[in-house]
């Protein structure tokens, strides 16, 4: 898709991205698409709330709103005003931009996922075996040196 501008100066930051992409011969859709932007605002709110292990009632209480209001946001029946969006982003530890359009860093859980725990256990077991083998080898070398 090619944009035609009446002036050489882009009217917004988004237009600048398009102009730069066109000059580089890059399809703008590949620049503007991210996996997080495939979700709606409500879905991103739900995802961030889940990562924070908060219920809708707990999050609503922290924001000073009714639970039904938060449920409306999460189901995309309504959207938060800008002041509540900023507060929501702060409570959920994400950027307002990520909430709105899915750009930026998505929320990260502090707890490793179950499969990560299994992987860490296996790695720890392997390292322990290596450490034991190294300790055994050190003991053998010390005995040989002491015997000289």
C-alpha cells in the first residue's frame, strides 16, 4: 500500500514510519504488526491482570471503579478514560501504549512457567553431577600430589 502525501513533511509520527518504510522498500504492514496488537484492549487488560494474579474485583478496587466498569473494559463494551488508562497501566506494570495498541513490552510474570521449572530442575541435576565429578577428580589429583 502506497501513501501519497501532499507535502514532503509527514503530518504525524505514524506517517513518518510509512514514508521511511516506503523509501526503504519495506511493506508497512510488516512494520506495524506485532503479536500483541492482534489482541483488543480488553484482552490486553485481561492478560495483564492475570499476570498480576488479580481478580477483576481486586483490580477494580485498586482503580477506584466498579467491578462492572472493569468488566465492560475487558469485554470491549467500553474503554477507560485517559486518566484511568494511565492508572490502569501503572497498577498492571505495563505502558499505556501497550494497553492501547499492543506496542512495547507485554507484562511478564515473575514466576517461571511449569515447563521452565522442569527444565531448571534438569539443568540443576546435570550441574550437580558435573560438580560431583569435578570434586572427585580434584580429590584424585590431590591424592596423587600428596603421594609424590
